[in-house]
C-alpha cells in the first residue's frame, strides 16, 4: 500500500506531481532530524514511482509483426541525470528569453537529477557553482530555485550574496536585448546600482553613459538615472526620467512614488493629488499618504484631508506625524468656522441705513419711548446737580473722588446732591443695559 498522506496528495498517476510533492515533504522530513520519517517518505516515494511506471507499461500495447524482422541494436553512451541537468541549465541561461521565463526553470526542476535522492546533493553543488559564475537572474527565479535547493540553510553566504542582496531590478523589459550582449548590459546596470548605493555620483554618471550605448530602452535604467539627477539636485531632469519610465511601465510603484515626491518638492499640488490617486490603486505607501494630505491642504480641500488623516490615525494611533497633521487640520477648521460665523453675523447685521431702515427702526422703538424720555430727564437733572456740586466744592463729581481725602468735609447739601447724582447714574446705566438686552434678544430670535 502507498501512503499518499505522507506525500500530502491524492493518489496520482503523474510523475511530476509525485516528484513535486516529495520535494515539498523533504523539507519536513530531514534525514538528520527525523531519520524514521525520512525513511518512510523515501519508501513511499519509490513505491509511488514504481506504481506509475508499472501502470504505464501495462497500458503499452504489444503488436506482433506478421513476418520476422531483423532488429539492429545500436549501442550508445547515455548521459547521466546530472549531465542532462547541467546541459539543460546551460541552454536555459544562455538563451536570454528562456532565462527570464520562469516556466523554463520549473521544467528544469522536474529533471531526475533534482528529485533523485542519489543525485540531488551533486546537483545542488553543480547548480551552486554554475550560478556563482552566472548570477544575472530575476528575483522570481532565485526564489523558485531556493525553494528546492534551500541555500538559506545549506549555504548562507551564497544566500546572502544573491538573494538577500539582490537589487530587485526588472528583467521583463529586456527581451529585445541580444543574447551576446545581455550579460555585459546586466553587469553594467548592476554597477550603476552599486555606484548609486555607495553615493558615488561621478562613477554613476560614467557608467550610465556607457550602459546606454549597449541598450537604451530599459525603464529600470531610466529610474536609476532619475535617482542620479535627484541626488544631483536637478529635480526637473529627474522628473523627466521618471515620466519616461512610467510611459514604458505604468504600474511601476517605485517610479511613481518618486515622481510624486518630486512633484511635491516643486509645489505642483494638483499633479501630486492625481498621481497619488493612481498609485493608491496599486499600493498605498504611508509616506506618500502624508504628501497627498499636504497637497489637499494646499489646495484648500480641508474636509477631504481630515477624512484621510482620520483613516491614518485609525490604522496607527501612535503615529506622531499623522497626529501633528491632524492638529493643524483641526486648528484650521475651527478658525475657519469662527471666521464664517463672524462673516454671517456681519451679513445679518444692520447695513448703513436707508430711509426704509430708519422708518422700520423708529417703529421698532415706539414701545420704549417712556424709557428714552426718562433717560433724557435723568441726563438733564444730573447736569444741573453736577454744576451745583462744582460751585459748592470747586470740583466736578468725577474730579472729587481722587482728592476726596485731602479736601475739607463738604456740606450736607452737597452730600445730598451727590447721592441723588449716584442714583441717577445708576438709573441711566440700567436703562442702557436694558435697551441693549432687548436688541440682543431680538437679534438672536431673528
């Protein structure tokens, strides 16, 4: 009986399916860590392969010829599984279109030299030596090969050099490069990347010029050239490079993000908003969100800016920059509401009087004519009494208070006048307050 469960597949008659399942399970049943599990996996794999091959032989029809024939047997030297693998590996690598096609590498991994326990150690050693000398592969191919050969555990130096330190530059736009010039171009492009990484701008400039002579239509090279101009402080030429790059690859996230940063630097706010909305369909980069919100603020789209900053704070409440922006937006919104309220009050207040306004205003004051009459009477009486006080003591009522202590005591009559004057002032102030309260109340009601 075949234990299909250990292979983690349903019963199958396809050798490729069985081999892939076996390779996947080898990561869980390592000979050193779990010798019994590995032994059981190996036996199950061999049984499954024998079962499929027997099934294929049983289905092969044998037809007898009517007459006897003479069969000539030609003996020739057959290649070992490892030799077949290396031959195919070299063929794929030196044909550039196959090299960047991940399906070619998947077919290579179906070779017996990969799945055979006997051949696998030698195969891994051979492909590691070959790729150490021929390393220009897309990151997708490196990740696929690492799933099978597991360099992360087996050869950590090799893994760090070619996978962890991969530059992630694209290869899919290089199909028109000649096979004979592919490696020379890729090496030059890689040198440009390393020069920019080391911030060696003089060397980067020379390398960019040399590489463009080999192949000038690579959008990745345009992006690297944009980074060079950006570091040189030439924002307009950098922006031009990014625009050309995006014409060739509209979905390039990194290139669009750099374009947005440059547009923000140049103060082209509307373009920042448009480009960010295109980028957000592909990837929502936090640093670009801040530029987007600032552009909304610069174009007076405060409500939308407030919505966006709320989303950012909901995602990360401890984001200091987001909270600072939120404070600025709220401060502006409150200030703006206050100014709008004051403007509304001014618009609702009485404008310079027309004849009609005067007529309406006089009719409005009719119920309060007694108050105004009393008010004027109080003013007349207080004027008379003030003159009497000044003739009596030589000072007005308001001048007397500061020097009251240094003066001789006034007469009782003068004191009486002063008391009456205080009462009159109190009544005048009370009437003024009452009228203002009535007007204010009416304004609020309206």
